[in-house]
């Protein structure tokens, strides 16, 4: 499998967390980050290995003892949420000046379990980073839109040679991780309703959440469905797109959309892996929108630009994506999967321009001809990322 340079760039002068869904490449990234260090200076623990987890679960103090003995520069602990109480020892080691300057690199698939069990994330003594499926920037010349929409961009996908292998991997990911692993982590009280919820969440990825309707279909309370979505968000398996309002307080009262984190996993949960997502098909437009919105979300996180994303819907029209960036003009974005964008495709964003005097309007599509028509910029998706300043590199 080809190795790709990841955009996540933890600050190595401090300890750090690296959160990301399983399979996004956290362990591989840490191996690359610390490859230049002598093996004796890096102490590693993988809590997915039963022997490691059991030993430290029974005697968390062994971590401190081994740090005192080995005197490493870095301690790497994979999947720290498996043993939240271990963070107490990590905190003590960081604070103990007698041990010298020991840094920790802590990976995890979620901060939810850590927060729920009352442990703090080292009170700011470790910076927080996130890792996502591969972006088109990281894949560079290997990126293919059709592949991304059909199979997603989890790193494992690019080491598999056939579509049958890709489908088998995604089915396993959906059944084993999203169901059994979340159950094993005790993030839910009952497994069966959550099993019913996941295909519905996949079917509605990119749509406004209707908690009451989903609750009826699943057979649980509205509050439980909200908890399920929070679990998906906290485990970085998806993210909310809030409804726009100039007042932040009012914005949070509006119904949000929810996007799953990867197109391939979305198809697996829907049971659509054998149905090709092709240009012109009913699934192509929603899949393209999910990928594009997700790509902006990922690149924004990597470049730490504090951008805010939302959507706007009225009785007359809807804006797919509103992008607010500090010190820059707001971007009103209509997303079209078409190969040729027309004047009519810009009618919605054009109609909102009088209400947004400090905004620019865009129609992002697959049309290779970039142009401006009545105040609306029609632009190919590749050019849109560079035009809007999303390259995934820290802005500071």
C-alpha cells in the first residue's frame, strides 16, 4: 500500500491526543512521526492488545514504574479510551519534574468515554488533534472522485486490489466496529435499537435530522436518538452541520443536518455496496455533496482556521453550505454534481446575496469552465478548495 503524507501535524513540543475513527491511520501516523527517534527513547503501549490492556488495568502504576526505568522521551499509548483512569498516571508523570521532560502521544477513537468517566483531558497539558479518512490533498494524483464516492477514502481501501475486497472490508468495518465495538465500549445500553438506527442514519446522511421520525422507526425515545447521533459525533464517525442564523443562540435551536464521515462506510451501512454510484444516478448527487462537505470539514480541522460551516433553508430556497471564516468574506455555496453547471444552478445563492452584503456566492460542480455570472462564481470543485483557501495546512 502506498504511503501518503498526512496533513495532521501535532505540535511535538508538547504531549498530544490524536483522536480519529478506527482505520484512519493513527498508529501509522505516529510510527512515521517517531521514526527518526531511537527505539529506546519511545515507550509504546497498544491497549487493543489484550495483554497490554489487562496488565495496565490491573496495575496502572506499572506505567509510571516503566517510565522511571526506561526514561523515554516519548510514551505512545494507542486507544487510551480503553483505560480512562490511566490518564491519572499520565498526568502525574507529566507533572513530576524529577522524571525529566517526558511527552505522551495518546491515540483514541473517542473522547466520549473519557469524558463520561469523569477524567479530564489532562487539563490542557496535552493538545488535541484529529485524524480523518484521506483527503484529495493527501492522495494527490491517486485521488479519484468515483473511487471516493463508491468506496470512501479510509487508508485500507487503497491497499486493496479488487472491488470485492473493498466491499468485504467495508462490510466488516460496518458490522464489527460500528456495532460490536461501540457496544463493547459500553457507549450504548441496548444493541438492537442502535443496529436499526445505523442504516437510517446512513440513509439520511446530509439531510435534516428528524429525531421524532427516526425514533418511531427505531422504537426508542427522541432523546435516545439524540444520544445515538452524539455517539457518532464523539467517535468522529460523523459531524453536525448546523442551521445558519446570525444569532448563535438561535442557530443552535434549529434542526441540524448530520453527515457520516466516509462515503464507503455510508454505502456499507445502507447495504448499497453492490450498487455503483455513477454519474447521473440517483445516489451520485447526495454522495458528491456528502464528500464535498466532509472534505471542507476535514481540511478546515487540519489547518486550524476556526471556520464555521452551516446551511440555510427557507420556504423558498436552500443554501447547501455557508462558510464563515475569520477575517474573510462569507461564502454561500450551492453544490451540484453536474458536469456542466448552468445559470439556473445559481438561482438560490443569487437570491440570498442581498441579505448577505459581505458574502460571495459560489456554485461548485464538476464543470471545468470557471466563470462569473451575475455575481455568482461557477467553479470546479478542485479549484474551489484553493480559491477558498482550504489546503489543509495550519494557517498560523
